[in-house]
C-alpha cells in the first residue's frame, strides 16, 4: 500500500507501477519493490531519478515470517543531495533475486556479502562466491536460525 | 576468459594466466601478494598476474579479518553495542561510535545537549587527525621515507593521550554513548587541547617540508594511481579518493549531523586525481580539522554531557542514593537495557576514509534486530583492479597506500 500523502513525491510517483508499498519515516524514504522487477526499478532510479551512487546492498532475515528475506538497497543522489532506500522481499524456500550489478557495478561485492551471510542468490551476478567466510563453509551466519556460537558437531 | 574483480581461488588466476600465455606467445607470472605483506596494512591478499613488471590482472581477496561483528550486535543490548563499533575501524573508533549513537538516537528521538554535540565534533576531528597521521606515517614508510613515520607518531601520541584523558582508553574509546557522552569532561582538558592546537600547524608544515617538495616523493607519487571519477562513483568509492578527483562530496556538509553546520570549514578538493593529489588533500584536511577543533575549544557551550532522558541515560550516582526513581531506572537500564521503538534508519557519517553508514533495524526490543555496517574501506577496496591494472608492480604499493583502507573495516 502506498499512502496517499506520498503519491505526490516525485520518486514514489516514478516508481508507482513497480512499488508495492512506501513509507516516509525518520526523514527517510523507503519504497518496497516487487522482487521480480528490482532490476528495472534500479535502472529507472539511476537513469531518471539521478541516484548515481549505490551506497550498499544488504539483507534482513525476518525468520520465521514469510517472505523471509528483505533485500535492502541504499542509494544516494549527489546531484539532488537525496537518499533513498529500496526494499524487495524474497521467500525463504527459494531466495533468489536479480542482481543489481548490471545497473551499478559496485553492487558486486555487496551482493557477494549478502549471498555469503544470508544465502540469497543473485541471478546474473558475474561471480557469486563467498567473500567473508572460507569457501568450504557450511551455512550462512547472519540468518536468524544460525546460532551465535556457530554450529558445533 | 577473464578474471572478475573478486576471484578468490588461485586456480582461476592460474588458468587465466595460461590462457594469456597462448594469446601473447610468452609466459605471464602469477604473484601472490599478502595476506602477510607489510604494505597491505593488515591482511589483504592480492593475486596479481604479471607480464614482466606490468600488472595484467589483479584480484583482491578479503575476509581474513571477518569477526562477525554484525551478528554480535544482535545479542548485545543497544548501549553494549557501542563497544563493538570501536573494533570495526580501529583507527577511527570515535567516528564509528558517533555513527552508531546517532542511528540509535534517531530511532529514540533523543535531543542531545549542545555541549555533548560539540564535544563529539571536536573528538571526531581528533579522530580524523589521528587516522590521517597514521596514514601519512605508514604511506611514507611504504614509499621509503622512514623519518616521517617518527614525526607523525609524535603528534599521534599526543592525540591518544587526549583520548585517554577523556575516556580512559587510548584506542577503544567507547566515549560516545546513546544519549550523550560516557563521562563529563576531565579537569584540565582545555589546556591539553590548547597546547596541541597551538603547536599542530607548525607540525603540518614540518611534514610538508619533508615531503611536498621532495623529488623522490613526487617522483614516486605524481601521475601514479589514476582512476576515473566515473569508475569510482560506479564502484562505491567515497571520501578523500573522490575529493582528490574534484568532487566536493562530504557528509559533514551535505547532511550535517551533530551541529557540524555551526562550524566554519571548507571541503578541500584537488583535480589531479593521483597519489600525490590524495596526499595534498589529506594534508589540507588536517588543517581544516585543526580549524574545527580550535572553534570547538574556543566556543564550547556549557551544559550537561547527557540528554535528559530517564530510562535511557544512567542517573547520577548521588541521586540514586536519595531518589527511588533513579534507583529503579538504574536497575532497569543495567539489567535489561532500554527498549527502542520499531523502525529502521540509515545514518551516514564522514569518517577519515569516507562515508561510514549504519543501517539499524529495531523490532521494539532491547536489542537491535539487525545492524548493517557500511564500511568505507569495503567500497574503496572494490576499485583496486581498476586502480592498478596496467600499471607497474612498483606502483602498487603507492596506489594502495593512497587509498587508506583498514581491513577491520572491510571485513567487519
């Protein structure tokens, strides 16, 4: 649901057909995007809304709720001195989402980190391998069902 | 077939080198630089494919210092989390404290007294000086200027003493807390800071005398380590690297926090975009930080060092002995912490290395649901292949040094 008060916001208006929800809290704008259309949304944000920089990509695990993962994109517009947060939800059973690295090359490492720590797969990523943990590591440490002490055998 | 920016396995690079050998008709060499190489300032591993002395491909490999700090935040209550932030970027602990506290305070809606805000600004600028001094010292030693190291550490020692005076700790300060400062100002701080402020400009002149006109220094740094502004923006580079390419971007000016808008300072820029420009830029940043510290010292407002927020800020010791409420609050805060309203915020702060960001998600309990740390070094390191591919191996050290990364910040 996009609240009435936000429909006049140019950023929300430009993304209205791809967005499922939007909110403006703590002076920060968050737009939730349909996960299947995230690449299109990012492309539009970069091209039309002048958000030149992708600040970070990360995840939030809402376990045991479904859809389990929120993928969060922080963007910055240097020209307009604005910041924007995009969010897409993916399911725990099949955590897959289109990679942002085709739009912002800098997303590459952030997505590898999110893949490593949450186990979310980014489709069409040039090199989706672990970045923090050893290559043969089992499990994804930032998942809520991963114990803080690590898995012991 | 080509190596992508993040190849981690050696076999990939070797396979690639073999493919190049066929196309070039002669052998290329794969060199493994790090993780225990003194000039990588920590445990960065670089896989370099060399054709003679020229770098054909570079692949950084990080993660050797991964400590799971983001996971750790989720089992600590909000106030305890401050101590973790010190350990992320261990050369800029107070910038990290500030980022974390500002994010939590935004969620709580706390109003911080001016006195505490100004102290935060002053000590954050000391942190910038501290970090830039370590950078200059190690960068110079990498390139071969031994004595600069000793000069820089002389002033750094004085800054660490000031930190110790305020917080009781030289490096892991945890001096900023949610709601203000950990302790009131120590007795005699003005003299300590004033002595430093009086002497420091002449000390910067000393460094410049040693380096700026030095023919070996300029020979090693001028025209080395070029990377285009477009590539940097695309790859997520922030901070001095961007400013040395002519883009006046600084969170302190673009979105002022902690009353930075009340201070008079400029954001220096250079246009040459090489290692030498980054050196001159950081020197100028030190002069600007000195200006800010001087203003903070002279105009420090009086008042409380903590916000008026019972239930979040610990009550005064004296009141606990006479007032029932204070005793209850103290017990509640210490045993279970305080609840933070549901919501999510992203707080950016200009650290010595660039934009450090804290994305904090609260579910209304005493512990953060998720804290994501956007370390500036992580974004900066991503540009290494662009920065050094095609250059000579002797320039790698100079180019890497000009980036000023901290591996604790990269790996978290």
